[in-house]
């Protein structure tokens, strides 16, 4: 019987050892599973974080692009409006100047311009260019110029005034209302408070 006890004790010891091994393997498996789950969770969290960051960066970029487009479109509309206002103001000014050229005071302005041009153009070949409607003042302009000159029509002058030219002097003197009005554009842009920021 001793032998059976030994065998029984041996089998019990093996069984006990097997159970301990099983518990240890289960414990290691649980620990391994737990670590792998934690690793997987950390990876998922990291991947989620990077995905969220990437999505946020794309959203930011998209929003910035939309805002930039809106700003550009707004500035374009403001520039267009500014240009329309400027053109309206200058068209009205041109109409007032055209009305002025139909008054009695206009011939006095032309005479004054002819006299002023005579102080600059000294050559005998001086020509005073005027718009077609002002050719009727030829005699008065030559008289105001103070010496012989020619008075000719220039298609370039649409509002009024005089453009003096002398080939001998190599000079052009522009006293036209057209150029005086056009020269006011820069002043108007700077002082009209229609600046686009």
C-alpha cells in the first residue's frame, strides 16, 4: 500500500504542480492580454489623436481658404464700387466743365491760357490746338497769344482748353481742361476717403 500512497502522492503533487502551472499560465495570459489591450488602446488613442489633429488642420486650412476668398471678393467689390464712384464723380465734373465751355466766361479762360502759353513757346512755329467747337475763337486766341501762331483742331481735346506746341522750341504746353481734370484723379484717390484697407 505504500506504493499506492507514493503513487497517489506523486499524482497529487503532479496535479498540484499542473494546477499551479495552469494558474500561472492563466495569470500570465491575463497579464499579457491586459498589456496588449492597453497597448492597443494606446495605439487607438494615438491614432485617433493624430486623425483629429489632421482633421482639425484640414478644417483650419479650409476655413482660412474660405475666409481668404471672402476677403479677396470683398476687396474686389469695394474696389469696383470705388471705381464706379470715382468714374461717376469725374463724369459729373466733366459735364460741369462742358457746361462751363458754353458760357461767356470760357473765352476769357481761353485767352488767359493763350497768353500763358505765349510766355513759354517763343518759336515762330507755335500752334494752339483746340477742340472743334472752339475754332470759332481763333481770332481772339491769336490776339491773346500776342504774335503770329496757328490755331488748329485736335481730336484729342474733348472738354476744352488749349494745347500749345512748338517744334522749334521742342515743347508742348498742355492747358486743356481734359488733362487738368485727369490730373485730379490722384488727388481724388488720396483725399476722397475711399481708400481700401
